């Protein structure tokens, strides 16, 4: 399993490359900059987008389970 820092570093690298070479991403950055967004906020949003995009390409077994809760927070069964 990839550590969170490694995943964040990979997302950051993808975003940096896309900002430089991908026309759609460059247009997005230009539009958001014109709206007054900071580069940091733009990168944060792009990382979220890339993470969602990458998630859909993961095999089902590699995906984390959805909406799992800690067993300690499960309601008690009535007796």
C-alpha cells in the first residue's frame, strides 16, 4: 500500500506536468487565475480531480471500502 505522502507526491507531480503540457488544465488554471484564485488553491483542486480520475482506474480489490465505520461506533444490538 502506498503511504499518504507518496500518493500526494505522485498527485503533485501529475498536476505539475498537466499544468505545463495539458491544454485543458492550462485553460483551467488561466480561468481560475483570472477569477482571483491562488496557485495553491488551483493545485489543491487539480489534485482532487486527478485523485478522482485515478481512483476509477484502480482495480476493485485495491479500492478502499466505502463508508466503513469503526466497530466501536456501531450501534449495539438490542437484547
